C-alpha cells in the first residue's frame, strides 16, 4: 500500500504554521514561568514523531486494533475515576507521566466508530446500532464521572458527527437526542414550543408510524414536564453543588469573572493587536488560565482581529483538506477516520474560542495544537498523522 | 479484484457549511469585541480596573418551634480594601483611623494581598463612629471602602451555645477574605443550607480606586441563606437552664416529644455567650471561658457520658422480664440493706424487705436487682440495652454525640484482663453503676421508648412536616412495658416512691425513675428520667452533677420543667 498521492501542501503548511503560532503564543502566555514553554517544545517534538509514525502506519492494522484500544481506554478511564489526580482529578499519574485518559478515549471513539458504523450501515444487524451506542456511550459516561461534563459532551458531539458522516441522517440523530433536547427546552415555554414544532416536522418527514409519533411525543412531554419540577425540588445549595460538580469551571461564585477578563483581553486587541509580549491583560496576569483554557484570548489580544482571523483560517484550511480527503477515500474506514479528525478539530476550535468570546459555556476543552499540555497535543498529532495518511491513500480500499 | 464496497455520498458540503456557519458566528463576535468596541476595551484594559466586590448574603435565620428567633443578622460596618489599589504609604494613616495595631494591620494587609484584585475585609463589626472616621478619609485612601454587612447575632447565645454554635472566618475562602462559615454546632453542620449565595458588584474604578462607572453587565444580588426552624422550645430551654442554675450545680436537661421524636429541650449549664465569638473572640474572653471551673465548653446534655445510676433500672428491669429471669410476681429473697455475695458486700440504700419488680422500681431497691441479675448473661443485658438507645449515639445530627458504654465480656476482658472480673460486675451494672455510662439524651430516650411502647420515631432537632413512626422498637412485649410503667407511676404517686415528695404534687400523672449515681470519691450525680402523657407526650431526663440524691435534687428540676410545660399548654388554651 504505497502512497499514491502527492504531498498535500495546504495541509502541511497550515499544520506547520499552527504549531509555530502555538509555540510563539505559548512563549507569551507562559509569562514568567518559562518552563511551560520548554515543556511545550518537548511535547511538540514528541508530537512530530507521533505524526510521522501515524502518517506511515498501516491503516488496516489500526482498524484491527479497535477492540484493544477500547479495552485500554476503559481501563484508563476507570483508573482515572478512582486514582485521578490534578486540580480536578482528571489526570492519571503513571510514573513521571501525567496522562489525560479522556484524550485517549476521544481517539478510541473515532477509531471505534470508523470501524463499526460503516459496517452497520452496509448490513444492518438487529440491535447493532444500539449495541454500538451502548459500548461507545460507556466511554462518554466514564468521562462524565471524572467529572468532566465538558469533555463528555464534546465526545457526544463527536459521536453524532461520526453517525452523520456514516450516513444515518439528521432526523435519526435528533430523535435519539430528543429526551435531552426536551429537558433543555423546558427552561422556557417558547423554546419548548420550538422543540415540539421541530420534532413534529421531523416525525412527519420521516413518515413515522402512529406508534412512533405517540412514543416520542409522550416521552418528550413527560421529560419536559418533569425537568423543572425535579430541579425545583432541589434546594439552591444542592443546585449549586450539582452544577459545580458537573462543570467545575462554571465558576458559580466568580460569576463570569474569567469570561469578562477574557472579553476585555480580546477586545483590547483591536484590529492589529497590542503586539507580541505587549498584551497588558496577559502580561499583568489578569487573564485566568491563560496558557490553558483562555490561550486564544492571549493570541487575540496580542495579534488583534487580523491575527485571530488568520488563526481561524488556518484551522479552516486544515479541516477542509481533511474533509476533502475523507470525501474522496474509497475505504469507508479511512473516510470515517478523516471525518472524525475534522469533527474533532471543529468541535474543539468552536467550543474553545466560543468560550473565550463568551458565547459558549466555560468548559476545559483545549484549543487544538495551541493550548499547553502533552496529552491533547499528542492525541491531535496522532489523529492528524492518520488523517494525512488517509489523504495520501484515498485510493486504497 | 475485490469489489469496491458500497459507500453512500458523504455529506461533505453540509459539514463544510456547518463549519463556515459557526466560524462566521465567531468572527462576528470578534468584530463586535475587537472592531466595534475595541477602543472601549482597550481603555478598560489600560487601567484594568474592573473590580469585583462580593456582597455577603445574609445567613439563614434560626428559629425555635414557636418562631422565636434564636440566630439572625444585624447590620455591622466593615472596612475592606483592594490590595493592588492600596498605597502602602497610607498604612500608618489607616492604622490610626482604625485604632488598630500596625503589626496586626500589616498581617491583614498581607492576607488581603492573596486576592489582590478583589475587595478583602480588613476589620468588621465597627460602630457607626468607628467606621465614620475611615469614611471621612476615603478620598486619600485609594482602594479602601466602608460597607454595611450582615453580622450574626444570637438571641440566647449562652442557652443554645452547644446546639447552635457560632460562626467564624472560613478556613478556605471561596470568594473573599472575611467570608464566614459555621464553626461549631448546627451553624457548622448546616453551613451549606444557612450560607446563601454571594452577590457581586462589578465596578470600573480609576487609579485612585474611585468608582468611575458600574460595569455594563450589572450586579448579582445576594440570595439569603435558608431559614431553619428547630423543634426546640426556647422557653422550656431557658426555664430548664434557670432550674439547673438554682441548684447551684452544673447539669443538663433533655426533653422530647415521644410521639413525633421532636427534641424540645437540650439544656446544658453552664454555657458561654456565642456572641463573644463573632468577629473573633478576644484572648481575655477565651481564657475566661477556658478557666471557668464549671467547664462551659463541656456539653452535658449529649456529649458527656455519666453513670446513669438507678435511672438505668427501667432498662435492666425490662431485660429481667423479657429474658424470663423474673415475672411480675417473682419475689426474691428480702432486702436486708446489705447483700453478702462471694465475700463482698453489695449495699442497697435502704431496707426494703421482700418485694416484686414493681415495688423494686417504686423504691429503687438495689438488692432486688443484685439477686436477679446474677442469674442472667452480661452480653445479653448489654445487647438488650442497645435496643433502648444506649451504647451508641441516638441522633444523626447532634455534633460530637457521645456513645456511652455498656459492659460486655469483651470490654471487661480488655479493662480488667481475663479473669480479673466476675459476676459482681454484672450485678453492679444492673443498677446503672460500674461500667454503664450514658448521656442525658440517652436516658430520655429510654424513658421515651417505654412511654411510647416501642414506637419512638427518629429523633430530630429540625422541624419538618412528616415523621416516620416506630423506628425505635426494641421488640419488648406490651406486658413488660405495662409493668415498668406501673413501677414508674408508683415511684411518683406511692408515698414510699423515690420521687413522691418532689413530683407527687403535680396535677398530672408523672412516670419517673430517680437515680443517685455513685461517682468515685465525689458527691453523687442526681438523676431523674421519666415521662408525662398529659398535656403532651413528653419524655425527659435530668442530671445534676454532684447534686446528691436524685429524688430530692433532680426531682424538683424535672417538676419545675413539667410545671413550665403545663403553663405553656394553659396559655395556649
């Protein structure tokens, strides 16, 4: 299986630029802790080796290892729940290594769905999809129990992206998620009406049997009615405890302090930015978590609107090239693997930058290739290596 | 050649559109922040003085069962400071204005520097005049502010010191220095419910710390903590306190409703004024409390185990009946005041002759119990007593509740060594001496179980709407309850009963058992436990430390409590 395509320069150049920009930004964001920058340099070096390895790894072999990867991830996730360390108990310490098991779980989720979803689409087995959702759902639930609601919901989004790419269609996903939508929409009467309208439209379009109509309408109505009641039964401190448990980054007492500081930092960047190492919010350490969650704010403050646009465009180009490869790939596994990487990047970029802009809830999702940390960087380089592999081998099947 | 697997058209276009849609959303927000409002934010960041000020939430109010306020919040003035905005050359000035020692002030400034951008409390509990001196000089004290905050206030601090406890500075601050949390008692146990949600004010301030404008996103109002109603009756509690004080001894009174499980009185004398702890207790006051010979920090009603003496006989008598060692008509050999057994003298407090178990309870005859308990098994008696709430805490909420102790073979082997003890230990235990230890609340529970016939609900100090019945059923037969009740009734109404003289005059039937517990070389502890059925189903226990005779010292205290209960019911009808 020899590569049968020329080098994809769009892919390579945007990837290299992103890695370089990430290092430049880390130099600034690490402030007086320059050791963070040197650590990141080491991570990048490992990442490059991982990328090269993955780009030349036989994809058929990867497909075969899916079950082993699954068991491996399960073990790591369970170990993290019981022996997790670090600020939120999400790191697993093995010797000198601090591992984030949820990053490996994301990778596993992509490989797992790449292997099974096309097969299930091709020849449906009774209960096959349910079984798949159950096995992959365990990964999501274990991540949620760490507790890490942010990563768990990103895994859920990833999973549904994969289901969509495999050709299962939107209405199916919507119906599957309808209990969650029903619970969320019950906050406001208007949003609930909107949900019911969409639900009816999808049921109508999919020409559902009366039995199905009744099932979904009754189920979602009960959930929508019960959610506010159940929430109301909790005392305020219990509600606060629940939200803090599910999402420790929510900062219920600081009430958006981080996001406000982030908005100030981004806004003060203006069109051309305050200049490298000149961002006052960053350099004066006003920005919270500035080398991790809010790393985009550092970039936006120092390089302004133009710099931010440039960064987003690089991500856009990378995702476009990967998706193009996924579209072309003859082998369904290769296609799914590429699409999974594209979804992975998309979700992380949108959620992370959306958070720094105050458009998304505060979660711990990293900005790919830019945020400080080895686990996610190496996972991303691994995925990018495999997807570059699929781009070059699109003809193989 | 393998056939190319079928794979449908991939939704490339819609995924790309999806991405472009979200990226455009992000870019539009970037345009808003960086281009439209860029100058505003650059201005803000050049000063970076968005200041977050926490507004403390009023703590929940604690009331008694009748709505009498036991703990609430009074307004108090505080001086706070934002560390980065404070010019340290002003430290002397601030020290003068606050009349605070410069070393003390410096240590508080250092603490404030832990949250440099947030307002941190320097001193609280100031009067208007004290706060006014600082307020007049605010113009030259950048970063300093004077605020009104709620301050905890206890209505009957001394009387409820052990139950309600007090608040102090929190160990780990969530928002700002100066945050309060419950340190002892219910204030600590119910801290999550009593603490409200802090409010926040966001202000844009200039380099001198003066407020230029409110930040556009508005304030968050504090939401007060949950109010809590206790089952306790503050009037009965205060009456109990003064009754104990009148004896001139330390002591405790516990009363509870045995149909609902609600605890009405948890009195422990002496106490200390919890208001002294608000804002930090002075060393002088703290030493006064520590060195008080009455040991006010000691909580006598549920955290101190005592030998229960003859009040325990209502439990051991029930055991004798249930174990089949005696029946109602069993008459062991007479009481000659001293019972010689195995070379030792086991003494009774009187000469009671030959009597049955009702008579033995009425007159509290020790010899009856010596002669009968020796036929039983020590471990069985301990196990039986556990069913009556002894040997383990009886509530799940009272802080530091003592377990008490019951003699078992295992315990005695540990204490005296194998063979170092004998049947005498069982005989002594059957009259509530020796290795038996119990708290006043446990002795109230034993009376409550007999009163309720084994359907005492779970005890509570928090008022709720529903009670679960019969959580406390030792499985004793109704006939046994009847016999014990008869003995307790005659102890009050018979002219030879041990508490007849102190309680027999009461207009309602009282069921009681006195106890005069030997206590080493010290004066005996005076005990009484029992219950009334009218006007309300209330069980009680009284201990007067080193008070002497149970009937003549603890009895009048219990009688005074019952009089107060009668008055309450008289008033409400």
